[in-house]
C-alpha cells in the first residue's frame, strides 16, 4: 500500500503502477473467473452438465455455422478455402485445436476440441471485460468506475451465455468490442493508429461472421479515405496501411463472387434476406445456375456447407434483390413488419433460448436477467442516453454527435442485420417468425453497456455534489458558536 497524506491508498489508485497493469489484471481475473465457474459447476452441479463439462447440450461440431472435424481432417486446410457456409476463421481455430490428436496419429476428437474451446472462450471473455474497463476508464477518468463496469458486464447473464456458446459468437463479440473501442478512440483523438486498429479488428470480425456485407464494404472504403484527412498527423503511410486492410476485408467476399457468384460470405444470408422481406422460400422458383456454382457447389459437403444451402442462398438472395430494386416501397413495408418480430426477440429473456446450466445454478442470474430484458432494459438504455445528453446540454450534444459521427454510422450499419434477422425456419413454416436477434444484438451491445455505466457515474457524481452543497449550505447558516463547538461523544 502507498500512503497519501497519512491515508492508505492502493497502488493502482495512487498511480504507482503503469496504466496498462490494471487492464491486463482485469483480463486475467475475468478469464480466471469464467474458468472458475466451469470448475464450480463440475464440483457443485455435475448433474446439470453435459458430457462432464458442457453447459449446454451440443457441440461445435454440429453447429449450423461450422464445418465438421472429419472433413477438416480428411480434406485438410483447403477445406477452409472451400467453405461457404461461414467465414473461415473459427473453423481455422478448431483445426488448430484438433492437432494434438492428429499429430499423435489419431482421428480428431470433437469432445476434446470443445473442451479447449471453453478455455479459448474464457480468454475472449476476459478480453471483452478489459475493453469495457478501458472504455469506461477513458470516459469517467476513474479506475473504480471502470472496474465496476467490467464486473457488471461479466455478471450479465447475456454476457456469460453468449461468450460460452460453442460457435463463432464469442469470437465475433470480442472482435467487434475491440473495433468499437478503437473507432471511439480514433473519433476522440484522431490518432492514425486507432483508425488502423479499427480496420484490423473489423478484418478479424469479417473473417468470423458476415459483418461486412457489400454495402458496408463501400462505407468502409469511404471511411478509410476520410480517416486519412481526419487523422493527426496526416500520413500517407497510414492511408496505405488502411487501404491494405480494406483490401484484405474485400478479399473473402471477392473470392465468394469468383467461386459462387455472390458477395455473401455466409450462405445462410439468403434465408435471412428473404425472411426479412417476407419472401416464402417455397414460392421462389429455381433460376438458371451460373457456371461457377455448378462447378464448385459439390467440392465440399460438410454439415450445412452443402450445394443445397449454396443454391438456396443464390436463389433467395436474387429474389430479395429483385424485390428491393423493383418494389422498394413494398420492400420497406415488409421490413417494418419484420421489426414487430425481431424487436421483442432482441430484448427477450436469456432463458428463452440461450440459457445454460450455470445460469440455472447461479442465484444472481434470474434477477439480473429480469432487469436486463424486456421493456425494463429498453427503459434503462433510453434513460442512460438521456442522462448523457442532458448533462452535455444542447451544444455539448451537437459536439458529441459531430465528433462521433463515424462511430454512429458503423454502429447503425451493423445494427441493420440485427433488426432484420427473422427468417422462415424451417422453410415450411407459414411466416418468418424465427429470429436470433438477441444473440446478434451482442455484436453491438458493448457500447451501450459502456454508456449505461457512464450515465450511472454521472448520476452518482451529481448526487454526491448536491449532497455536499446542501451540507455546506447548512453549515453556513449555523451560528458561529455551534459551528465551532465540539461534537458530543
């Protein structure tokens, strides 16, 4: 402990340690906490677990978005190139995690890979907690509020549920959390390194899920050029690096176009587009298939990575594009209708679909889920933003909106697929009522949670200031004899 005017002060609060120590400590503690929760479940509630350690039934080897380990083993890394069901990064990580068995001459074990993925998810969980800590500390200039924000994010049932799923969700949340924070830092400081970091994080996210669709890519390209003029100091080297990263982001969609005549990096996208526009898949006829689809559709069949899924994506994507181009008013009306499905789903309880064993065993999870779901959560979000903007005033609010315009643009672009994520699933259902908007919302949630913590800090600070003013005012009206008299013991 350090000492300040005779009072004990922690080393972190006194600034005796470098500023990077606390974020790393948050990362380690949050990751360790998640791992500790797994160990606690194995010792205290083994009857709630699946296969001895899983919080939910299922495996990364039977998810909609993943290739199967058997094909990854037999075909090798080239299977990642032939994958069209989802971008390849997560399956690439799974390929690496199966190597201990493969290098020993054994077939890959889905159970062992899943076990290693839990450790990987814990590392990602700690990383996002660190991002929250850094962001809140930057806004409040207070390490204790930053620690509170990181802890609050860790305790949220949604954070625990999504970061422990055995699919791409946790990796995508981590990549987007980094992207949001770095974009915020660039908007605030105009330093080129943050713009480059944002594009690098966006590259990781784009290789994890279909974050950067073709319309988003156009905005990314424009943004990279604008960042050059906004950056301080203005640097051609920074522009070259940024454009290089933009080219890397464009590479996987371009490869999809060459091989499959679509810019979609996930062939689940067609069902989502058709669903959002209320186009029943069973009513869309088969088109004439392009030659590259015919030639490449059967190169790799693994899980949902099939020629049927590829052709459905092309067929339904073409129907959605035709409706939007030739009947934009009707398309807009159908999209608004989709919001009546996706918005309630986006804020529903975690226990509807994404529950796991820990959330049933934890006494904190049910009340926290009740608070952070439904209209209560919507109200907290609205109130938090109201506190921030009312405190800033009219001029301050205009400055915030102007300074963080690019942040708002990208947040809205990523939010659009979340808002229109309903689909006909299975395809035989009469209406597109299936949606996972709550899980997808996690990609844009971290900035919202940061604003909520910022608003809480403002309310607490203003309340404390008001109490101190009242106390000082009360002391000033006391007679001199009473103000100087000693207090009774």
